[in-house]
C-alpha cells in the first residue's frame, strides 16, 4: 500500500515527499480553487482527491488515488457552472431558482455514465463506477496514457495518408455506432476529443451531457470550431442528432487527411469556402472524398444521415445515389430478361438483339457511375477558389427585375415577426419551432401546475400573434408538474435508479433521504422499503426516504480438492484442461 502523504497531487506518483514533484513539476503546496474539492479530500472513503484538471459547464475533473485498487484514476464531479455552490462542508447546493436545470442535468449525467459502465465499446474511455455523495454525482474513469489526436498530428507532420488513417478510424466508427445505439450523441467529435493511446488505439473522450453540445443562452456550450455542425450553433431549425456526429467525424477526417482545419459551420452557413487542394483528387480514393463531402454537407437534410451509411460510403463507396441507380439498372435488366422469356414469337436472331440490350445496360451502368463521379468531382472542386459544396438554392435563384428607384433618404423599415404559441410545449423543444432563433427565450420562473406536465411551458410574457422585432426577449414560466404526486414504487431498485425515478416525478434532489438498513436475506444495495409508500399521493416538496440494504454478500472461493491441489503444485494440468503458453 502506497503512502498517501508522499503522493504528488498533480500526477499521483510517489515523489518521496518533495515539494516540487520531479516527475510532473507540480508544486505540492498548491491548492485547488475554493469552488473545488480540496487536495487530499477523501471521497466515498476510497478516493483521495488530487489536483483539479479541468472545469466546464458540466463540472470538474480531478486526478485521484483509488485506495482500493491502489492506482490513479480520474473523477468527474457533476458541478454545473454558474448554478452550483460549494458549501463549507464541501457539499454542493444549487443557487435558488436553478433547481430545474440542476436536476435535469443530473439525470442526464447519471444516465449517460451508467450506460457507459454497461458497455464494452473499445474506443471510449470506460466508466468504472458512478456514485452519489455531497449532494451531487461522481463518475470514475481509468487513466489511459495518451495524447490528443491534434497533438499526435503535430508530432507527425500535420497529416496522415488515408492508408495510415484507415485502420485507426474504422474501430472508432464502429464505437460511434455503438454509442448511437445506446442513445448517446457525442456532439463534440474533434481532434481535441479523440485520444491516441500508447497502444495505438483512438478513443473518444469528453462525452458530456447534451446541454454542453448546443449553443443557448442558458448554459455555456463546449463546441469545437470547424467540427461542430451548423445545427449545434442554433443557426438552423434542426436538433442535434446522429448526423451531427457524422459531421464532426467527417470534419476530423478532413483535418487528418488534408492537414487543415475546416472553416466553421457558422461561416459556411453564409459563405461556404470549404475546398480541397487539387492534388488530393489523384492521391485519395474517390469514395473517401465522396464520404467526407456527403458527411460535411452544411444542411442536415443533405448530409449523410447516420454512421452506417457513412461507413459504407467511406469503405465500400456505396453512396445512396449509386445504390439507387444500380437498383434501377438491375430492375431494368430483370424486366428485359422476363420479356425475353415470355416472347416466344421472336425470331431466332432475337437472341442477338437481347445480347445487345444486355451489353447496352452494362455500358449504361458504367456511364451512370462515371456521371456520378463527374458530378461529385467536377473540376471546380479541385485547385480553385470555388466552394466544395455548391449552395443549390443560391445558384438557382431567379433574376429579379428592378422594381423602382432607391430613395437614399428613406428610413430603414423594421422587419417584425409573429410570436408563436409556446404554452404546453417543452422548453427543450423550442429549437424545433420554425424561426425560433429570432426570439430570445428566458425562464423567468417555475411553478407547480396540475394542467401542464413537468418541464412544459405554463405561460409566456409576450402574447401569441404579437408582431415583435428580431431578438425580442420572451420570458417563460416552466411547470414543475403537479404539486400532488402519486409516488412511484422504487422498492427493489438500486439506490441510483430509485433516485432517478423520484427525480423524474418532480421530487427535489435534496429532499430524497437515504437510510441504510441491514438484511442478509435480501439482495445487497437495493431499496427494501420507502416512505411515503407506493401509490400514496403526497406533496412534491416533502421529504422522501428510501431504505437501502447495506448488506454485502461475501465472495466464496471455490473449493479445491486435494488431488487438484497436488497437480497444481507439481505443475500437472488436470484432464480436460489446456496448458496455453501464450500470453494474451
């Protein structure tokens, strides 16, 4: 067991008690900020907190020492920026009026990290455990020796050839598909969030709660310019989705292969200046350029919709247009063959005619492929100042005749917009409202309501149909749900899942009390009873107590017979076993 007092808080190595660590250069006398957990704070009677490594709108990440496993780990603490307070006893409180945001983010944090515990996806930083303490939640991850993909590129000439990038990215693509199947959108894929490990593998890092991946007035977003899709900036009416991750991955591949950072999606919305140097047209496989081009379409409806389609285009060149055209050609060929069999009145020489038709279809198929490639890779794409993706709407805009003379003294007219009906909709759905970016939505208050479900909008400050200027502020009142709640049954659930159910019902996090009881006849770690009881109708502001079984089952080692013990001691292998000399 390592001496905790000799651990450097910066790297968690035994530095012999030196003031300046000879391993990482950290001054061991430095303290964490007052809003953070202090150095050497003992968390969950197991983790010794070290230096705070990073802070964002989701929370704080620390290096720590796991006394049970006897190794260093990273710990993420849910501590949402601008709405959380660190109390003198190091517990976390919420600034009054922000309980709704805190609880919503807390549920997202728990849900995402619990999913990451259960998965075996190879290209992520795995989550070891999630636990609650100090009025918030913590997620523990291993420390994997690695550098960012951006640093890796800088150390290796700034770019990679496709032959080098391909084996690195294929496992990453499969992992992204797995995340999407779990319902997790990364939203921050970039060379800064992809790590290159000493084992040569790429891994996704910084998988955060969804709120951090969408620009809004409510909390600061963590987006990466050049890699975040347009919908993440609020510049479109679309929500973040799998297609947003396709954009981020495509833009990352662009950076890796081409060697330059793509222009920001915000800029591309109005002036698309993305282009590929001419020599890459000859060096790169055609399907790679097609996949990147389709994955980086600025409009989500034109973009590759999911990671499966992206992989097929990238690896096999199976674009949706090619597949559709090929299917049409196959259907036409099948029709001709059917007609050939059914037409018994044709002359013997008709076989030559059908052979000519078949040959013509084959030629047509090659022509179709050639046309598609010419359209996608026309000369303007390479080595010119034209954008990689033409804006068809602008290009097809008709000429407009002159309507009249321009009066230089005229007063500029103000464009007004009609306020939509927001009542009954959920706050997170506002981004789906057409032209919602023209208004500034601010949550003024939250109140209990029997009419509207939790999270729905009860009222708005500006009347529906009112004509207002661009950027007008509309204050909203959000429902906390009914004040009278029929309590859910959480008996049999583990502590974390029970709290999640109660939070969803509208009970406040700080009002959920956990009591430990011992019962060797029941499963360990589960809720054995609750007060109030299941189906009881109560006020949502009351205290709810759940009684969790603290009994821990003892691990029973299998008995080893005397004969087996003797065989082991003499180096013999019992029958039915294989002696594999290879170390995996």
